[in-house]
């Protein structure tokens, strides 16, 4: 079916002698409200609704050719509708005078014209991070037949080249916004689209494009080893050029996954962000199309080159020695026994504070038939318990070394990324990544109270009978946990997705963690057969989270400049 041709509707709206120079009046053409304006340059017609929030321009102030909407001081040139102060232009219409009759012609353009003009406007909105313009233009595009993925891809192409250090939380959040589109239609699709586009715009606001090297053709053999060496030696431009060239040369999805996963399996990379971003990038490409890989994946690679290799730090050394001594990674080929029943015992150790004990318990579990997936399941449950047990008062009074919400949620998103990596490419390398998640969840307990009560007792004290939506709306974390444990799983998942997209924080970093944690929780609940991940995400969304970190930065600065030492772990 083709788009309809443009249609022009013309109507006589008055007589020349009925409107004086410097005056305005509202008229209608085919039911559309317009403001008719006469200035010294002639007659002009604009949509009466200010594009900001729809207030009537006829109620504004006219000064020569400048029309001001006095509600929020947006200003427009009446000759063409261009915006002089504000975010976007107002639509102008043709005016003619025939035998004293003032005739206004309204042209309804075809959807293709609307999409082209609106796409240009959306770029301007992204560049300035005008969230209102982003929302309005995204809705116009949707109503003109653009797909949500088209809009998101436009924003990705606009912002990704400006990433200073490669992929960000905003890009990862975008992947989960794409997933949130499932089952939505019509205008309901706007919320995840606008959240994704606005997040990318905020993350890269007014940054210049990062210079990138020209791609190089990969060698006929040894390209993977060369890429791995470039990443390991932190040669960012070389790794970018080689990966881009390989993708343009036809590198397959599976082989590209091996390239990108290797970096995050070699190291406990940047608090788990490395693995999480690889997962999100490939899931994004599954939705957008593999042909766009060369535009996205090199930015993930750039992040890998610059990221902290935390396994090189002193605090991880005992854990890594224990992993090697126990031969954990060598057990990756062990077949999981469906009858394995030791998950609860492994979870109890993971809720402790001794990473080496976690290695020992993981080795025992593997010997009993847990398989790597069983270990990941235990990490998932332990990560969920950490979140359910987290003292929300800690958010209000963090000490120098304290773990907050944004720290402990990473255990859940990290294990989900490690699970994705294991299913994508099961190997000794992805088994090593699974062990990094063991360390991460135990390390997350260093600022937590000792685990004494069973989780059932903790949840049992939560007030029941409050629907999850109500508990989230009233910021009641305990009631949210109880509801998430008792309501139907699908209903809980839908409520959490809606809440995560509902601006529950003023800080992008917190909103991004809301969205990512909910998506990880839904998947982990499916994999583990437990509603604990959902309850953990519900508590996170309902509880207060620190949104600024200035006071914490002050604490750390005073500690450093007073003692000359890093904060205690």
C-alpha cells in the first residue's frame, strides 16, 4: 500500500479590511486551528498550537515579525514559523489574497515527507538534549509509519560516534528499551523509544565525534590472535581498525562474539561492565540487523581497551590463585546433572565474605554435578538475596568504602551477561567469566551485615496484601518484595518493566540501572525458576537510591588527602 499523495485544503478565512497590521486572530481550515497574522510584510498563518505544549499562539505577543508564546517564552518568526527561542519550529501555511478575500491553504504532506522533515528535527533535538522535542518528534515519526527501531537506530548513529570512552550505560539501557517494545503498539511504543533516545542524547550531549582510524583488512590467518593482542596491550586504534575491517570483510556473528568475549573472559573487566556491554550490543544487533555491526561493535571494543583489569589488582589475587589451584576452569566440559540439589548450600557460601571459600564451594558443586549453569544459578540467587537484604538506610549514609544499590545490582546483571556468554560460546574462557561472577557476588557482601536469617524469614516479615504496582508507587520496598514473590510471574515482570521506564529517578545512571536490572531479573527468574530475582528488582525500584555522589566524593577526597591511601575495602 502506497502513501497517499499530498492534499491541499484552502479556505477563505476573512477579508483584508477585517484585520489590521500588527494584529492576530484565530481561524479554522478544515477543522485545523490556525493563527492568522498581519504584519507590515503581509499576511501569515501558523498552527495555533505552540509546538512546546500546545498553548494557543493567538494569545501570545506580536512584535513586528516576532511572535512570542507567553506561556513559556518560545519565540517564532511569523514569516516561516522558524523558532527563534525554544526547541522547534511551528508549521507555517500559505496565505494569498484574491479580490480582497484572505485565503489560507493547508497542505497535508505525505508520510514520507513528514518522516524526512521530522528526522532532521529529531537530530536537532538529540544534539541539544531537548527531551520534549525528542518525544514529540518520535511520536510524529511513529504516526508517520516509522518503526521504533528506525528511530532508535537514528539516535544510535547520531550519538555513538561521540562516545568518549566507548559504550555507555545509555547504549546498554537502549537494548533493554528495545526489548520493552515487545507487545506494545501504537502510541504506547513511545515510552521505551523516548527513554532510549533521551538517554543517548544526555550521555553524549555536545561531545565532538571521537576520531577513529581507518579500517584495515584482516590477515588471512591469525586475525583473532592479533585482535586479542591489540586489546591486551591497550592499542585502541589498532584494535578498532582491525575489528572494523574484519566486520566489513564479513566476520560472522559467532566469530565476532568470540572476539569480543575474549577480552571480558581474560579479565574481570571494569566491575563486570565489559561483559554486560557485549551482551547488550549483540542483543541490540539481533534486533537491528547484523549489517550494522561495524557501526556499533568497535565502540564496545574501545571500552574494553580502556577498561580496568580488576583481576590485576591485589585484592583479587588470592581468589585467582584458588581458581587455578582448584582446576575450576578445566571442569567446563562437565555435564550438568539435572538432579543436582546443592544450590542452597552453594548460595550460603556465596553470601559470605570469603572469595576463596566461594572457589572451594564451586569446585564441590561442580563435582556434584552442578555444571557451570548450576554455579551461575547459585550466583543469581545469591545476588538476589543480597539485594533483598540490602539496608536501604545505607543509601542515606554511605561510608567511604560502602556498597550502594548501583554496586550490588551489578552482581545480577553480571551473572545474566555471563550466562549469555556461556550459552553463546561455552568454553574454558566463559567458565572463567562465570568464576568472576562468583567473586563479584561475594565481594558485594563486604559492607553487608552477616547473613543469619534464612531469606524466607526476611521476606516473611514483609507486609503482604499490597499490590506490586501500589508498593512501587508508594516507594514501599518491603511490600514490593512480598508482592513480587506472590503475584503471577508475568504480571510482576510487566509491572517492573513499566516502573523501570517511569522516571523513578532524576539521574540517568540510576534510571539505566533500573531498566537493566529489571531485564536481568526477568531472565534470571526464568533460568533459576525462582522469583527472588524479581523480588530483588522490585525492592531496588521501590527503595531510595543515591542519585548524586558529590558528598561521597568529598569523603574520598578527604580520606586520600589526609592519609595518602585509597579508601579501605
